[in-house]
């Protein structure tokens, strides 16, 4: 944890292949979503993932660049995109014919 704190949790800068960059994670996630939508057309599905994956999808939905820099702006509350907390739920919903999903975020803090 102390090493990560010293890096400001930037595990991406300076990482070389085979380690993924934010855009790689985002692209892989979009491929997963596309396969899931095609396989389960008209049905609701659930996927469990880590916070960075959710952050990169949220940035995309809100029209921001998918990058570590944008992620850090969320953490500093400079971009109005929620940073996932433990046990939170982020929902993406594609309405028929729309290219971009709507995003909803729910956390334990919302229920208090």
C-alpha cells in the first residue's frame, strides 16, 4: 500500500506490455459488453468487475477521455462521475437503437 500511495495509485504510467493501459481495459470491456448483448439480447445481465473498469466505462458514457488522468480527476472530484465504492452497483442500460447507454450508480451511502 505504501508503494501505491507513493505512486498516487497510478499503476499505468510507465507500464509496458503485457500490462494494460486504461484504453486497453476499456476496449476489452466493450468487447465483453458487445458479446454479452448479442448473446443475451433483451435480457438483463450482471457482470462483476473492479473499480477501474467501471471508471473507464463511466468516463466513456459521460463523454470524457478514457485515461488515468481522467480517472484521477474523478478521484479529486474535478469530473462529475462517481468513483465506485465497495459494494456499489453501476448499471448501464442500452435502450433499443441507442448507441450510448444510460448510467446509474448506487452505493451503500445512498441508502443511509
